């Protein structure tokens, strides 16, 4: 006779705290109030890189086109996420947030045109928009013109210098910019090199991908009146100007292509003026943004295709020069990601080579400052997401994006923003390489993020914001807006690294399991991932035995173990509804449990797809498919009654074009959203 065994359920670890919305929007407030002034005037809408430089009272603009590129990318992706929330009917949509985003983006693009048109005038020429840009136009009296930079929510700052252990801003009285050094730097840092222009093109590429075509209307949050702007058109025009300036530089004394030159003397710009080796990668970036696959081709771009392919073999681990890592070694990653232009005889291999770690150079000592590993610092994940999002590739394509590393990196970001104050005062998570002690985490000098940049101060956090948006564009499609004032202190990001625990990508099915006290291995514990544990009636526990089944909520190495609730953008939520609650039946068998997960196969699909899901209690169910912008494509069934049980439902989807789609299954008041990739053979 069968008897009931003892069944226990472990307390599931809590999902990550809901700090992420607050951090993102706090970083956004911090950026536009402490690191820049939004508007059309000289110096406005150009983000500073460092505030309280060297822990003093200086706010510093340097390599501004790189920061502007990141800012453009943040605004473009933010727009797309907010728009997707409207399309998916998210309950947290805030139209004022969309107006703010469009206002900032219009001024940011206008700022790019401004530093382009005015650059020539400093060399004695007339204003001209031709792709030759100055690094910034921030005047020495910028703080006097914009005293709000020293205010916190409208109240004058009192903090001087930096605050130990936090990125809280202090009063600034002095400006450091390339313009303030004019004319002494006219031929030494006044104009942009290829390094800055490449990062700027990445931002323009993200804007191109995210923005709707045509003139868009919005309420200008600076002027308070209705406004409109052709974001996509202006982006593509200026991208064309930048690439043609590098390719056909009219100022070059010898008429040579891909040599950036000064307009007054025709000399090639030192330290980043020779773009020959990168000509193929730059041309492919321009082709993507312009939607013209035949643009910017010349004998040099063709010849340097081979050179560009070689970068994928030595880009990831490099010895330092002059005691520092080489920031420029990351430029091929940027070009490959945006241009999707690493290839071999078998075809495109950009995702694989972004993920690839390469080989240690001779004399490089593992895990020391003498070399660094791109994957150890998240470069592969960041640039992998740039590439996959821009070119409609799935996060699940081999090699899959490590969403756990992505989320962990974000989760340890300090609430008051990234910083490095020297002397070991950095936001270090002991033992982890997910730190934020650099002003541009994904561009320069890894592993400075863990040991501190050579220029101390508080940093603008644009790298965090862009990474954050990319993660959620790949896995979710909505944004939750937050309003109000933010805490002045706290270190919310300093939490224990969640890279532990056993995870299972697919549901765990238990069948023909006999649990008794004679089992030589002792009592049985079954651990499942968030897809659920399904126990069939043949699972039996005998008297005196313990059967323990539970869900492990710790961070997963598999991106599919995250779910994202509609209307709740920027909330990575380990599936809170998956359960292992079990009850023994009268005859000692264990009843089935049901997971809120929904799965489909194959993945990617070609024409046929089968959806698998469970219904815990009789419910009316709806299954809908959306495109990646959030537009509904088709309803597979709507308000159909399903009894309790597990279902496999096939559908013919041969009419869908290749691409990434979103499908949503609604069961009663519960809703699950996942991605589906259509790819014909």
C-alpha cells in the first residue's frame, strides 16, 4: 500500500529588487542637470564626460563627439522603448516622457550640426556643414550662462568636491573644454579624429534604427510649444557628411582618400587622422545608416577589407602601451557591430567574432594589468547587442548573449552614478569585474572600470544607460517612466553578485520517480529553473521519505530564463509565477504542477510552429503576435476557453517574413510575452 511521503517546498529567492527603473531615470536626470544643459545655444546639448574633475570644481568636456554618440544612442533607444509601450498597451506610459526624449534628441542632432557648421570658421573659412567637426563649442563662461548646473531640484548646491563612496555631484566653477583651449590647440585636439567619429556613427546608427520616418511632432519641453523634426532624415544626412569627410576629405593637400586633414593647411590630423586601415569598416557603417549598400566604395575600402578582417583575430587581448590598455583596439568592435562586416568564406561571422576571446599575446600574464580580456569586462555582450539589435538578429542566436552577465553588470552600478575619486575610492564590487570606475566603460582602457580611470571625478553614466536600453530592446519592448525627486544617498547597486545557482533552461519533467527511505542516495531534491517543474502522476513518495522540489530564482546564464511583463519596461523579472508547490494525492502520488511559462518550437521557425503552455485553472486565453516595433501582426486565437491541462498547439506561419517577433499569451489575468524568430532555410 502506498503512503504519502513528506513533501517540502523551499522558499524561492526573491526576484531582483525593483531598483532598475529608479536608477535609469535618476541617471537621466543626473545627466541633463549636472553634466549638460539641454537647448539650442552654444555649448548646449553636448554632454560633459567628467564633473568634479580630479575631485575639484571643474566640469570637463573632452572627446565630446564620443559622448554625443552615446547620448544619441540613449535617446534613440529610449524613444523606441517608449513607443513600443504605446503599441503594446503598457499601463505605465507617460506621454511627457516621450516629449522630453524627442526634445532632447532634436537638440542633440542640432548640436552635432552646430559643431559641424561652425568648425570651419575657426580656420578662417565660412560656416559649412561638411562633416569636419570641432570637438565642442562649450565657452569658458558656460556655468555663468547656465547656473542651473549647480542646482539640485532648483535648490543651490552646497556640496564642494566629491563625496567618498558615491557619485554625488559637487559645485563646479570652472570649465575645461576644447574650445576653452583655442587657439592654442587648433592643430592639436580642436577637431575630431576618426576615433570620435566612429563612436559618433554608432550613435547615429542607433537613431537610424529606432526612429520613425518623416517629420515627427512633439511638445518641446524646453520652449513649451509644439515642435516637429525629421529625426531620421537629419541623421542620415549628417552621417553621409561624416563618412564622406573621412573618405573624400577636400582639405587633404594631396587629394588622398581616408586621410583626415585640417582645412587651413591640408596637413593630416595627427593621432587618428589616417583612417585607411579602418576604411572598410567605416564605409560599412555608412552604408547601414544610409540604406545604400553601394555607397563609399573605392579601391582603398576594397583593399582594406582583408585588413579589417584581421582585427577579429587580435582585438580582444592586448598588452598595454606605456602602462595602459589601448582604447583604439575597441574601434573595430564598434565598426563590426554597426556595419555587420566581419565575414569569412562561409558568410557573416560578426556575432561569433564579437564573442570570440582570441589568444593572449606573448608575454601577457592572465588576469593581471598587463593584459585584459574583452569578455571579462562585458565588451562582447555590449557590442554583441549593438550588432544584433541593429541587424535584426536574435539574442538566442549562437553564440547566445549572456543576459545574466548583462544584468549583473547593470545591477552593481552605484545609484548616484559611476565615479572614481582615486586612492581606492571607486565603486568596486570585491571579486567581480562588473565595476563602474571609468567614464566610458565600453570604449576606453579596460580594465580601468575596476581599478579607476587616470582622470578622477564623477562620470556621466551614458555607458550604463545605453547598455540598459540595449538589453531591454533585445528582451523587452517597453519603458516604465518614473517621476518625482530621487534619494540623495544610497548605494542600491552594491548588491551581492547573483552569478550562482543551478539553472535549467527548459521545464523539468519528472516521471516514473519512486522516492523511499531505502534509496541509497538518501532523500531526493529536484531543482528547476523558472520554466517550472512538472511532476507527472507516476511520481510517488513513500512513507518516511522526503521529496523536495523548488525553483531557483538566482541569475541565470540563459536569457530565456527572464520574462518581461507587458507595460513594465526596464524590469527584468525572474518568473515570479513559476511554482513547485505540490500536494500528495490520496494514493501517495504527487499531483501535477503548472508553470506560467509558454514555449515554442522550433526556434527559429520556418513555417510551422508549435506553442506549448499549461492552464492551471479553466480560463479564456488569447495568443497574439506583434512585430518588433509593437504592431500587432495577427491573432492566433482570442478569448478561447481552455480547461485545466497542458497543451501543444500548432500553427502555420509561412506568411510571416523573416525577422524577430513578439508573441503574448494571455490566460485569464495572467500574461506572458516572449520572442519568436522567423528564418526560412
